[in-house]
């Protein structure tokens, strides 16, 4: 799998949340999606949302998750 840019990963997350919202019509997810909308100035509607996203990327990157780790976690939760 190719590596995504921070913006591409953000857009993938938003797409995922939009799909969940379409299925659930959750007000919480709808509110979150409103905060994550990219405005004409190329910033999220809630400016803190982008920085929160970057913080999450750096946190995940520092843990160096691999597909083996994720598979192990998924199997343990079953």
C-alpha cells in the first residue's frame, strides 16, 4: 500500500466518517463532520481539528504500528 500524505489520510478519515454517518445518521458524527469540513481558506471549519489530526498522526507514527500488531490486537479482542 502506498503512503498517504497527511491531507490524503485526513480526507480518507472524513470519507469513512461520512459513510458511517450515512448508515447511522448520528448527530455526534454529523457534528464532527461539520468541524472537519475544509473551507475556502483551505482550513478546517474548526481550526483546532487540523492540529488535533496532526497530533494523532504523530502519536500513531511514533508507536510504529504494523499490520502484525493490528492483526494480533483484532484476534485478541475476539
